[in-house]
C-alpha cells in the first residue's frame, strides 16, 4: 500500500488531486512552482456564506427583541409604583371571597404579610353569628358578636353608624387593618359592606379582656405577678410594632385594659383599631379637631393641644402598667380620694418611696421587689406631663423584659428581697421626673371622651 510520495524539485504543473492531500497520505511537493492547490467548489462556498449570514441575522433579531422587552419593562415599573398607593383601597375592596376564602377545610384564610382583606357577604356573616344572637361586647366601633365560620371562631364588629355616610372612612379602615400583621395584635380576617352595613371580622380571642380579669375579685387571683408581666410585654410588643413596624406608623389612640385581650394561653393581643390613626412620615404626629380616647387613659397633653403623637399611646400604656401593679381602676374617688385618678395617687406614693401601698393585695408575697420597682419606674416615666419626657414604646418593652428576667432569676442571681421585706420604703431612682401639677389635670374636663 502506497503511504507516501516525494516529488520535490521537479517541473510538475497543474492542480494537485484531493486524494494526495489527505492526512493519511504523506505527499511532499515543494520545489514545483507549477503545481496548484485544488480550488473550493462553488456550492461549498455558498453554504458557508449562507450559514454565516443566517447566524448573524438571528443574533441581531434576538438582540433587538431583548432591548425592546427591557425598555417596555422599565416603562411599566414606575407607573405601577406610582399608582399602587392610589389603587390600594380599590384593590382591597374589590378582592372578594366566595363567600369567604378558605385554607384547608376548617380555617379562614388570612393573607399574612399581604395587604389584602377578604369581602364576606352579609348572609354568610348572619349565618355564622346565628342571626347576631350572641353579643359578647360593645366597643368604640359598635356591638361585637360571637360567630363560627367553617370551624373557626370569629368576632364580628358591627358599625353603630347605619347611615350611608362614612363609606370612604370605612374603606380607609379596611385598608389600614389589612396591612397590620403581628402575633400581639388581634388578627383582622375580612369585612362586609352591603347597603348600610359596615362590618369588620376578627379572630375570636377566648379569655376576654385584661380589664375583665384585673378588676374581677375572683379572676384576678389567677394573675400572679409574672403573668401580669408577660401580658404587659405582649401588649408592649404589639404597640411597638404599630409605632415602628408599620409604614407609615400607626398611633392606637385608645390603649386601655379593655382593649388588651387574652387568648386561650393567657397571652395578650391588642385590639380595637377603630380609632387608630396613621402618623405622618415627618413629624410622627396627628392633629385632630376632637380628642379621642377614654377618661383615665387619655394623654392630658394630647387633650390640651389636640396634637396626637406616639407618646400619647405611651401615656395610656403607663396607666395600664399602674393598673397591673395595683389592681385598681384608673378613675375612682373611692380608691384615690382627692387624687381622684391612679396617676396622681401612684405618683404620690412612689415619690415617698412607698411601693407596698401601691401593690395589689393579692400579689403580696409573689414577686421580687426589684422587678416591681422596675415596672413602677417605667410606668411613672410613661405618664409624665410632657411627651418629650416619656420613653418610647420600645424602651417600655425593654424595661418590662428586664423585670421578667429579674422575676425569673435569669439576671442578678443574688438574694432578691421579696415583697414581704421588712422595709416598705425604697428610695426611688435619681432620674429627674417631670411631675404633673395637680392643677393641670384638675382644670381639664373631659366632656367628649368615653
């Protein structure tokens, strides 16, 4: 078999055959200027050229389409962002259930983290409540009824205002409620707006309000000091979320023991956002023509100036803390005499260092004095006359957490003095207090408050 051929330095002429140029055959032909390499066939050149042009054309088309798609996407994005806030109410109000949304077979749906409220038909609510037969309370919004819908217990709040006015306010209310999601706040499930009916549906909280327990001679015995601290911490977390976790921030405006509900495990959830207001981004304040709130809890500075701030909620929560310590109601001539309210009475005792006279008698012997003083201190700071002298809600929450740690013994393992210590008087901290003159509150009447 011929494997090679050498024809160097001869005078051969013509075109070299393809067979001699294969890699399997060694062919040496240098020194023959008349020999030429074979020419490419025209059809082969046409195929190569067509393939190259086609690939380039495809690339150009894909590039143009990609640029066009990106341009359209960028044009649509700002438009959606600008219109989101405007369409928020409409989007919420148009999202309806059939007649109400379900997750699984036995629980109503709640879109955690989504600004969505479900519309529930009036007939479905009427059926769930047994024709509104079981009234369980009365709030600022109106009567509250117990119901059961697909195995889930619900609380149905029916607006006392049956007029057609306030439709936009109701939409704003639903918009506000639909974006609040926190374990220490009562969960909002849905709404109904048919004809003159304006109804809000919430989860049902089994153990009633803190007021029901703290001011009931039998129930209060089940609330030891640590239980009261845990309830206070839960409520403080809920309010901290409203102030710091919502954008814009939300001011509750009606913090009180009857708006702190207790679940089956005696953990607290803040309720009744019917009076809540969104704070402005810049000043964290809200100016209103009429002060809202409840006598004994309302911030005197807010009442006098009509300027609502997050510190107004702090004042009201300070009153709640004093109730948890003393077991007494915020307003009572019988309990406080000339002081007439819990703030004046508590401030007078604490300024004298007399903590045990402040304590609910059923708590005696069940707490550590340091944890009690920690709560008393933050409570008095919270009810200062000027809002700028009060702590923020997050600071109140941290103080309560410190008291819990002290009570549970996770901090300061030294021997804590008990509430039965021989000395009933403890010197209060040296922190300056903005004590409210009695004339300031005594000169204020509260005709428009509940």
